[in-house]
C-alpha cells in the first residue's frame, strides 16, 4: 500500500507566522526562522508523518521560547517552570523546553534554592522550618533544600528581635491581645514557641516596648 501524500502549502499571517496547510486544510503555524530552515516548499507532496514532525518541532520551539520568557522575568525552579509550561504545552514539548533551558544554564535548582532561602530569611524574616517548606513547595529536592539552609547564617536570638523592632515598634507588650497577635505571627513565620518567648522575655527584662 503506497504512503498517503498531501500537498503542503503555506501562508504568512498578519503576525508574521507561517500558516501550514495540507491539501488546503489549515493544520498549525510555524516560526518563520524555522520554516525557512527546512528543505520544503509550497506544492511539495509530503506524508502525514512529515506534518506531524513539523507540528511536534513547532510546539517544542514555542515551549522553549515561552520558558525563556518566563525565566527572564525571574528565576524558577525546574518544577515551577514545568508546572507553568504544562498549562499550555504537551508533555513532550515541556520536557524539550526544560532540557534546553538547563543546557543553556538558565535552570539551576541549587542556585535558585540558595537565592530563595536568603531572600526568605533576610526580607521575609522566615525561620528555617518555614523556608524549608517554601523550598519544597517550589519543587526543590530535599537534599538541595537542606544544602540551601546550611548555607544560611541564622540565629533566632538575632532574627526575632530584629523582626519585632521592624514590624512592631511602639506596640504595647503589656497588652495581652497584642502579645498573642505577635506570637501567632512569629509562629507562622516558622519560629518555635520557646524562641519567641525567650525574645519577649528579653524585651520584658529591658522594660522596652515593642
């Protein structure tokens, strides 16, 4: 049985994309740079597998371009980027895009974890347990997350007073409702009750207000 052949024709869209047709039926679009790199011309008769190969390569390239645009806005972990790409592209295209970004050095989970851990400590004021949870939520491997935490210089005795001074300056420590609110906030940030109350006691001993 002879292989089915279909006539390939193209048309340039207003946006500059190359629209691909088989026997007059629109199939998909290609980037011009990719289309002109091919040894194909309008009027060629090609098998369906050629059209499918073009479709696959087109989606892979679009996924890779999308991944690079995402990464130029901010760093992402491998898992975060994959999740975003899966909303729009098939699994094959996503894996291709991820691999391309890794080859170019745009995805580095270890570096991402260190940067995120330091940001969460210095800007958000989070304790290690909360930082670890955030890294895991971003899809960071446990071993990489642990290494990122080990790279931090962290002391609850220093961090908690700094947070209190920054966020609650002027607060009345003698007010029980205010005290409970502050304790709850610090616990959500990952600090243990013992560390929190030790810091509060230090303020009480100094006779200071928050």
